[in-house]
């Protein structure tokens, strides 16, 4: 089980942001993406997840191995915590949500409507979805937004357990997750060259 990115170039809003990026992520490995806001981390993750096409290069991974968690928590506010997780578990052919509830201390909140949760609790529920997908490669964009120190530790424990089971994780984050085993990739080194004026010749004809 390996995610391989080869000579990848991508754009945001039609403007190239990153180019010539290559890496491989295997079972039991984590890669943390660094870079200032606007450097292209989200665009990279969305491209790898198949949500937008690359300008050039290749993304290769086993079929049905990727799961993406972006800025949205992806929960339905009118459903309870347990109902939300059950929906996602069934969508991925699973049924047991108890480990996911326990991993993020959501068991006492299982019957509470998701819309009544705090921002941090909603984020924990959104991250708990990863545990019911059965997917091997987690692609995570700023997963710790709205989380307090205790919840960040829960997330790090969940990632570490996932790696221990042969999974992999690609994470864009500005904070230290305490994952000493994770490699770090600064995407700023792959910023696309600025467009020259000649690139726009004829664009408005």
C-alpha cells in the first residue's frame, strides 16, 4: 500500500501554485505538509484526493484506499452523533462505531444532536468519521482546527494507531502534533514560477 506522487504540478483558480513535486508514502508512514497560508497545501491535498485534476504529473494509489477530510466537518446537524457516524460507517460498508466514539471521547455525547455540539466537539466528530471508513490513506487538511490541547492529543493517538495498523497519513498543519515519526515536507520549495506578461498574450482577444 503506497501513495506515490510523481512530478506533480497544480493550479488554483487557473494560476499555477506548485510544480515538480514528488514523494512516496508507504504503510505505517506519516508526512506533514508545511508552508505559509496560500502556499498550495490545500490545493495539493485536493489534487491528490482526486477532487481536481493536476496540470501535470501523476498520483498513484491502490483503488479505494484514500479518504479526505477538509475544512468542513461533514456532519448533519439534525442527526445525533451516533447517527452521523452510523451513516458514514454504512456508506463504507462498516457497522461498528464504538471504537470511533471512544477514540474521541464522544461516547457520552452519542445521543446528542450534532448541531448542539461545540465547535471542538463537532471537529472531533468529523475526525471520528475517518475511523469508520476503513480506508488506509488519510489525507487531512488542518485537522486540528477548533481542537483544544486534549483533543489534539486524541487526534495524534488516532493517527499513531492508524499507522500502527499499516495505514498512512498525509497531513497539512501549522502545529506540532507530537508525531516524532512523521516526515516533514515544506511545499514552499515547490512554488510555481510567477507567470510572465507574455503568458497572457492573446488572453483578452
